C-alpha cells in the first residue's frame, strides 16, 4: 500500500456499480481488498481495477451525483491504495485498497 486517496461506497460498504458495472465489491473497514492478477487490466478501461478519487473534493462531487441522480446516500472513506494501474486528474485505478477512516 502506498498513497492515500478517497473511495465513495454505498451505506453497506459496496462499490457503486457505476457505468453498469456488474462486479460489485464489498469492502471492510481496516481490511485490504485486493484483486487477483487475473482480474487486473491497466489503462482507462472501467474493468480491471478498483477506482478511487484523487481528492476529497472529487469524492464529494461523486457523492452529490449519486444523491441527485439515484437518490442514494453514500459514504466517503480515506483509503490507502496499492499499485496504480491508471490515473488522471479526477480518479485513479488500483489493484487494492484499504478503507482507513470515514470522512
């Protein structure tokens, strides 16, 4: 694990399922969620990693989007991430995350 980022999850600590992602992951606070190497794909594709936001402002924007568009309350966590598979100014794709503390 190396860098701190932010993850937006559902109330029950599951991934949001944006862009029709059928691969919903369940997270546990304080435990590392690591994807197997066979499930990883570097690059900007939605598949092949765990997406996190680069900063708290981006996480809050995503949280507001989920509330407005889907009427879903979400939670934001500060996370540690593993190997970076792709990143841009808004988000980062990694092979593993660990939920540290709720913001």
